C-alpha cells in the first residue's frame, strides 16, 4: 500500500556530508510519521531520527543529534536526512520507515548504503 525507495547513499570521507532521500508512494503521505533507521554490520537496527506528519516535531538519537537533520516535503511525498560531520561509525545501511496514524502499520524501504572512510 505504501512503497518507499531510498537514495543518496555512497562513499564519503570522515567529516564529509551526504543527503539521503526517501520517495514515498500512496495516498495521504502527511498522515504518516516518517523515520530513518540504520543497521551497521554485525549490529542491530537502530533508530536515527523521526519527523511528525506535519513536520512540526522532530526527534533524534543522541548519537546523531547536532549532526543530522530530518525534513519532509509533503507536496513531493519525500523525506530527507541531511548528514554532516560524518564519522566512520555512521557506516550502515539506512532505512526509511513510514508509520500510519490510524492503522499503526509500518512500511520499510530496502535501504541505501552509507560508507564513511577514515
């Protein structure tokens, strides 16, 4: 019902920046809170950032606070993650997530790989 496609991953040096994008299909995009999660090699998937349907409320994991910024454009059905001051420990597959207000259903993209070299 809701399809998510991430893009923008790649290889970047420590201290550099990268901007991830997530394109969503489906109706009433603004009804969904959107989040980014990541999973590093050999580790559990962890929360990175979330943004409310209207875009008025954001929340970040302590590990990325001050470096990453989540945003959304409801007219374009997109969500973004601006990543600055990247560290090698940010290396992971980054996943886009949509959570439905009424249904409570979760939808996931297939992920995009971010590799930060030292």
